[in-house]
């Protein structure tokens, strides 16, 4: 009886693990030659700053976001984001990103398909210097911001409106930076 119970528990664990793995949906990967065309850098030059943020797709099939953050001319941010497209996010989704950073704090941004200027939903992501980490952020933990300030009346993320994902560095620390992104996935509850 005990052996049958343990076998049943093991089988249930294996099915649960398989279901959890199946619930990860790739949103972006960097394996194809077209991957570079899906992304763009947006830096503080749009408001007079001189930060330099660039990106490239590496031979290791990752995206490397790198450059130099500058606080000159009231600047102080560098970002990379996907070009707008239908992402098919749903209520209850969690973003799962695998990144290797430089020990600095970045923000993971969601951009809605709205005409509102400098608006995004943000979640802070603390990197560990030269270590790969997996970060999971449920959609309901992102905070609405505009020009870096919280917009309380904006309400929670409306998944159907999100058309772009990105990373931003704006930690007010001038100097070089580098963030490597292996994958961006969505964890969806199996219904």
C-alpha cells in the first residue's frame, strides 16, 4: 500500500512538473538572424541627454544591452525595447526573464499601445554581477509610470494593451553598464 502511494505521489509530481514546464511560453528569444530587427534602443537623447545605450545579438544567442550612462544635460537613462507587436498577454500571466548583469538595478518595462507620452509599467530587477539569474514578475506587480514617476490613477496592467517589453537603466550612477538577456517568457496558469 505504501509503495503504491509513493508511486502515485511520484507520478503526480512528474505530471505537475511537466505541466509547469509546458506553461512557459516563449515571448522573445535571440536565436534567429531576424531577432535584431525586433528591438530598438531609446536613450535620454530624446530629451537632451547624452547616455549611450546600444544592443547586439551575440554569438551565444543572447541580447547584450550595453553602453555608458551619463547624467549630463539632465539625462540619466538608457533603454532597449522590443518594437510594437501583439504579445497576447493574459490576466494572471507572469513574465520570466533570464538575465546576467553587472550588479546594477534595471527596470523591466511593459509598454502599452497607447498615445500617452513616456508611459510604461515598471518592475525593478536587481542583477547579480556576472551571474545568470531568472526573474519572475507577475503582471499585477508592475507599477504604472510616466517620466519615471508613479502614476497611481493609471490602474493595473491591462494585458491586452501591452505591445512591447524592454529594459531600462536609470539608477543615477554614471558609467558603463552591461545586461545580457537570454530569454523572455510568459508563465501562464494552466486552466
